[in-house]
């Protein structure tokens, strides 16, 4: 990835770029650019393990070892203070890397439209599919940023000159989400299935749409989209005996994932991402001080019933085991290893529980309870009878159990408006903090403001 000088807040030379006049006239290069965009998403989520910070650590799911002292402030023990992140400013307070993905998508969308259809092996079908992939990726990225930093910059066109980017004001959430929906409507109509869960598919598009509508609290459409994913017949829940398959790649439960498996050829795995959750003996010689462990208080409260799932995902000493496929691949060096698991972004259990939430909000408590119990029973828990507020809370509790370590819990708390309702959080999230959206992350105004004079700080972090 070739970054421009001065760390301009939007621009990126296209992934796999040579020269605009050559690259964007060759239809064969478009698929390379699309693959490059998905690769950039992987790199963006990996940076400083920000994917797990944004979705799990700040939601109280993990406690950090002493080596991660600079992560402590925004965990539970640090009072969920996002405004102290030494050495992490570039990943947690700076959205530039995600705008690099947006610019890549914009370049693909704009330039592919100008290439004659006859230049593509499969004509319009292939051409429109590549545009659909870029629009799916753009929608995912915009929605992800919206959930992390609140109102974002809605960039609909590419920028060719990194030194002459005009100032851009933040768009409203409705503007951003409606633009995402426009992208996804196109993607749903034009995306082609290729069997790979590392790219957009109709199921991935509908899953993302379901989440966007739920975020908008449009639960009628969230229910409809989640139901279409579930009833498509393309996905099924793994049996609890095969639960770990979910993170080993191309599981029958997975809808959309980022490949990070170890292969001798085309290796996509990394040492410094999933290993954050592991220590010796899973990784030889790795100490507890360099590990994030499942928070024991949360574990006791949420995993308070006997179940089979916990044996699959959490060890007796509170180690998360979803990403524990460690490979030692250098026979001459016992310290060289990689963790060979995929990062699952959407899977069927998530969509069942999202549909349960939508059913509840649409006054269909019986159906909500059926979906909730389906996931509970797969986990080895007894079916329950619940209603009203208790049912809604049980849906959240099950989402937290099922999706721990998958970058979901903080966004569930925001969407379901639970900060003031849970004792675990209401000590830190005052009404004033909630009203001023203090669950979103601050922006690094020292770096970003000189590049965009219209940019404003998130309300809560102006004075906190």
C-alpha cells in the first residue's frame, strides 16, 4: 500500500497501481484493485488490534496484561476513557486508513464504468460484479467508521491530487446510512457468487443491510433482511462439536470473513493479531503480561449456567480459544509461529440473534424467543421462557456470549441503548456522556484538523 506524503486524510494511490493512464484502462486490473481493497480492509482492522479494541476491549470483555499499559485507560479498569491512548493515536483516533479504502472503492467504481464491457471476459456481468464488490466494500467501510467515530465524512468521489483535497464537513448519520443502503441495493442486484466468503455475496450484502437497518432502528427492514439470509438455505449453524470450525475458514456458518490462514504459498496469516489472546502453552513461552484475558467478573455473570460452548471458546484460565490454531512452521526456529484463523465479520448465529432483536422490537416476542433459544440450545443451554424487558436483555446477553472476541459487543451496546441500564457501564456512562455520544471515539484533531478546516471533534471529547 502506497501512502501519500503528509498523511493526507483521504487519499491513497490505488492498491496494485502502476499509472492511472495504464492501470484503469485494463479490465484485468480491476479484479486486482478489488482484491487490493479487501486486503486494505484486513490491514485496517489489524492495526494495533483496533478491531478488537473498538468492539470488545472497550465493552469490558477483556482485561489487558501489563505489557499493554497504554490500552488500560479505555478498558473497564481505566474507566472507559478513550481520550488517553499513547502510541495508539494513529489507529484509534485517526480514520485515515479507512478513507484509503473508500478512495480505492471510488476509483474502482468510477473507472470501471468507463471500460467497455467487451473488455471483460464475461461482459456486463463481470463488469457490474466488480463495481458491486467495490460498492459493498465501500458500504461496509462507511458503516464501520460510523459505528466507531460517529458522524463521518461522506466521500462519494475519488481524489487524484493528495495536496489539493477540499475541506469536507461531517455528514449526518442518516446521510451516511442512506448512502450505504444505495450502494448495497446496487450490490445485491449485481454481485456474483463465486464461492469465496472473503468477498461480498448476496448473503453478505443482506447481512450488512440488516445491521444497518437495525442501527437505524428500522426493525421492519432489519427483520426482513435477516429473515432472507436465514431462509436462503446457504448457511447453517455448526454443531457444537464442530464449533471451532467457524474460525478455520469457509465454515458452513460463515457469511463474510477476512482470510488470515497460514499457507505455504500465498500465506495470509500473521503473528501479531490473534496472538493477543494467547499465552503459554498455546504459544510457547508467551507470558500472561502480554495477553488479553476474558474478564473474570463478566465471565462469572454471563457464563453463569453450565454449557458446552464455553469449553470450546474459553479455557479454565480465561484464555479465548476462538483463535488458537497456532502453527510453528520454521523447523530451525522454535520461536517463529503464526496464528492460522480467519476473522469472521458476519455469521449465521449473529443474524439469528439480530432477527430475534428485530422480532422483539416488532412486537413478535414468541418468534424472538424461538431464535434466542435456537442459539442457546446449540450452545448447550436450556431453552428459557422470557418476555418484555427481560427478553430483550437476554438477547443482548446471548449476543455477548456467542460473539465475544468478534468485535461486536460495543456496537450492540450502542445500538440497543444499554449503557445506562447495565450496572457494569452506568457508573462510567453518565446521562451527559450518553447524550453527547461519549461512546464514540475522539478524533486526532492535531493531525486531522490542519488537513480539513471544517472538521469538528465529537461532542463528548471536546471537554473530556
